[in-house]
C-alpha cells in the first residue's frame, strides 16, 4: 500500500461519515436557498470563484477533448524515468537525472534577472516592477538553515506595497516559484485600485492564479531561450508539462470525482464502495490504460472537507488556461496589451471573469474558441518538449 495514503485508509469509515455530513450539509443549504429557483451544488462554488456556468462548460468541453493528449504527456514523463506506466499517486515527477545543471545553484542575482527578462517580455514596465521589488528589498531572500523551502506573497494594505518571501534551494524550479509570487505581487498593486474594499476583490479565485500563471509562462519562455544547454532547456520545458499534467488531467479528474460525490450524496448515503467505484470510473476515463494500479483513494484526501469551500480543482484548470489565453492576447494586441491588462486587474472583483475578459479584451470565455486557442498554445509547448526530450532521453519514446 502506498505510504502516502496509509494514514487515511485506517480512517476510511470516518472519511465516509465526514463526507456524508459535509456534502449533505452543502446540499441541504442549497435546497433551503432554492425556494424560488432550483440551484445545483455548483451554483455557489461558481459564484464564489467569479466563474459563469457557460464559461465553465465551454472550458470543460475543450479540456475533455484534450484528455488523450494530456494523458500522453503524463506517460511521456513516466517513460523518461524508465517507467512503462503511471502509478495513480505519482502526479508530480521531477525530471530524470540529466547530468549537472550549467550552474550548480542559481544565485538570487541571476534568478531575479531571469524573472525581470520574462516580465519585460510582456511589457517594459513589468520588467521595471521586478527591478523595483529587488532594489527596494521587497523580496526576502535571505538564506538560513532554519527556513523551510517555499515562496509566498502578500500586500501591506496601508502602503499598498507587496512583499515576497523567497526561500530557494537554487534550482530552475525556484526561479519559476519566484516568477509566480512576483506575478501575484504585480497584480496586488492594482486590485481594488478604484476604491473597491478588500472583501470584494480578495475572494475571486478564478482570476487570482491567472497573473501568477502568466508570469510563470513568460519567465519559462525567457529561461528557455536564454539557456543554451539542452539539459537546462529540458528542465524548463518539464515545468510546462507538469502544468499540463496537473491542470489539464489531474484537476479535471478531481473535478469530475467531486461532482460524482455530490451526485451520489443527492441520491442517498455515501459508502466506501460507492466512492471507490466512482473514483475508479473517473480515473479510468481520464487516465485510461496508462495506470499501473487501480485508483481508489483520492476521494479520501483530495475532496474538500470544508463546508463552505469546494470544487477548487476547477479554479486551477480555469486559471491556467486563462493565463495561456492572456499570452495569446498579448500577441494579438501588441503594445496595447499592457494597458488592457492593468485595467483588467483594476476591475478585478467588480464583475465575473467573463465580463472582465469581454470588457478589456473583447474575448468571449463562454465560447469554446477561446479555450481551443489556449489549448493550441499548450499543444505548441508539448511539441517543443517532445522534440527536446527525444534527443536527451531517447527511452522516453520507447
Ligand atoms: Zn499562487
């Protein structure tokens, strides 16, 4: 039994009882609030995330159509490690050992330069913002043995200035994490910029991970072109593929599992065997024959036990593909993109994400075309990855 879930399995009955109560409570509250109009269990999570149902349906339709491609990427990552199949719990592999990186440890001075280049590729003012954060020492990057690895960003509300906590081990992945947090920092300056109170803009999760996702994409592209060593390039492109696996395969599968749990609870009490069967069906649909074992434990540790917060998986998929879509808008609008992007961020919290995108980019998230073109850009990244891994790890194509 995989050790990651052993502790959960011992409490299978407790998990079933907890889900019966929590999901049952959500359904009951939804029923009580549906006196005039019947609302389903997705209505509130969608409203909390600021996502409209037509946009979610358009997104999911396209992501389902991309399933086989995302599954192929997952298998490719496993094969690069010499594994013919994928264990359901192996969701975030690091790349195989491809020899030393061109720099054993990327120092902060180099990391911030890479992030600056990536931001500047979107607009010079975004590059200048990264430099300003470094010069004003708004990034806490001190190394110390008592500091746990990780990154974080928040805002001092009074001065409206962001800070980033960055505790790296010096890899390309840390640079990616730094880009992510500075992406948040950049957007935080503008949120509520037109007098909107904190509570109004702090909860719209669908957009919150988009600026960080956009920053990661731009910085990874800058890293990819500035690193001549194929092994460094593969490490960078590997990060793109981890996003594909997580947000276009794993998270949509979790979304469908959480949906199935709610649908089952609507019909009656949940049991462990009902939940395991539902998970096996969903995983079979998304992962097909690439799995080395049956999946039947995610219902215990990946479904939300919070009475008020659930269906987070859709937010990640939405945010990731929206970020890719923004990169496409940058290519379409050229110099006009930056102003539209800043206005978009400043309006954050005032309207749904569809209205925001329609107002500032004249694009329609409720149409499949928006998501299809984002997936087209993802496809190009997969092609780039397949070419490079074919030369470095030939066994990946066995
Ligand atoms: Zn984030």
